[in-house]
C-alpha cells in the first residue's frame, strides 16, 4: 500500500457521522448485505446498518455481517467511484482504508482520494479528491450497545463503561443455523459488548482465557495460559451473548457435547445462529454462565490452570473472570476529532496483535472467493 492505516479506532463498533451534518451517518442502504449494495448517507438511527468495526488491517466491516466490507466499486480508486458493500477478501488492498487524524478515510492504494458525500441531498457516497471540506470528514463514534446493566462491577474503577454515545441495541449477525432451540432461561447480563477483551482469572490476574495454540479448528480446547497479548486471548462478546474469537469471528466459545453437565470441557466451534449452547451470561459478579443453566459457571479445571470447564457456581476466584478492554497498538491514539470525553483506549493497554491478517494483493475484478474471518 502507498500508506498504512493511521489513527484507526480499532476493535470496537463505531458509527461514522458526517462533519457536514452530525445527524447523518454512513449507512448500508436498507440494511441489505448483498454484494454491490450501495453505502450512502442516512439519518443516524442506531441500527446495525450504521454500525461498523475497523480491524487492524484497515478493513471496515459491517455489524450486520462481519464478513462484509466497505469496497470501492470496480474495483477502482478513480474520481466518482461508488462505495458499496462486498464480501471481505483476504490480501485485498482495495478493501483496506486509512482513517486519518483529520477525520478523512482514504484508500491505502490512493492517498489523494477521500470517501466523500456525493451531493447536497446526502445520498450516494463516493471517492473524490481530498480538499479538507466537511463532506469528506467523518467522526468515529464508539457505540455502547444497550445492555441490561453497565460493565461488571469488578472492572477497574477508571475503565470507560460506555462509548461516546449510547445507541439502541441490535444484534450482530451470526452464522446460519439448522439448530434452533427454545427460548433461553436467562438473557446475557452485564455484557461488555462491542469491543475486544481479554478475560483474566481472578485466581491469578496474569492468567488469561486462551485458545490453545491459537488453533481455531472445531473442538480445540480453551484453557488458561499466561496473558501474552496475542489474538488467541482476544474475544468479542456480541449482543446475543456469543463469545467470538478475534482469530476468526465465526468461531465461538462452546460447551463440548453439547452439554451443561458438571465437568463439560469448554472448546471452540463454528458459531451457530439461534443456538443457545453458545450463548453466555456474563454476570456482574464476574462469572460467565450458560444461558441454559444459570447454576453452572465457566471454571478453571485444576490447580495447574490448564483446562477450563463447567462447574457449580460457588463464588470462588477460579470462577470469576475480569473483562479487560483491549487497546490494539496503533500508530496514534484515536482521532483528534473524537469528542474530548470519549475513552481513547481500553482499561489496560496490552501488546498489539492483529486480527486475522489481511496482507495485500489485487484481483482485477470483484472477487468471488469467500473471506477468511
């Protein structure tokens, strides 16, 4: 790329509001994630069609489907190129963007162009020459998805408990399901939704909830390991209680079996829509419980801090997890045009590691290959 992404608000859901009118948002038309659907400007309304996640390689992903990315039609970086949604493609620089400290969003392949409002009617969004006008400046607003309660009480007192602006909740899309179940016995509570986190054991705060060897194959165990800032220890909890791996957002924390019996091993598995065995309730006391069985907790299996399984909740530290918001290492802090009262980092700054890496190459037409998370 001609320039690498800069000043990126990485790792949390955001809105992109136009400096030309802060009531207008970067919006996926009609919430339709089909390839080629246009992105335009629409009145901010708090729906997931206006929620985005910028990963550490500069992909701007839709909260409706994290495998759908902001894409320049063609592909092209010519003046007037329409901005659309398309399947995210690994190693594809046309889908990588540089979010600058002046609030502009530029293709990494052409630092002279900016994402711009097409006309005075605030409809289409396209590429145009950067010139410093407000129609090319975007304010990134961190989203606090509506929750039953705030962040858990065991979070450090100096941690931000919300984004800059509270918006109505909406669910992230999950993988298609063939396994619907009955209504959950309890809904997720006190969830730190919408940003990457570590889960540290209260039994030893240097030990983290870890995907063994960073292997996302179905059935690989989740265990406790020394906290090391790698993506094998980074998780995203969505608003339905799925705990997704930062290595692959289509992989979820899952009880082997599936079962909620005592001693059930916790593992990684493909995320399945409407599948309650993969939905968890993060309680204000720091416990993580299956929504199907509120008497069980995710627990350290033994004194060697290795396996993690389900066991009866009893208030001991081996069943209490401290959620630590991750600040992925960036060239600079959050953009200067962020409101001054917005949190610029997570609770504890951790060593950087990228989400599933997306280095660069350039197909000549719109790609048809399936993305890697």
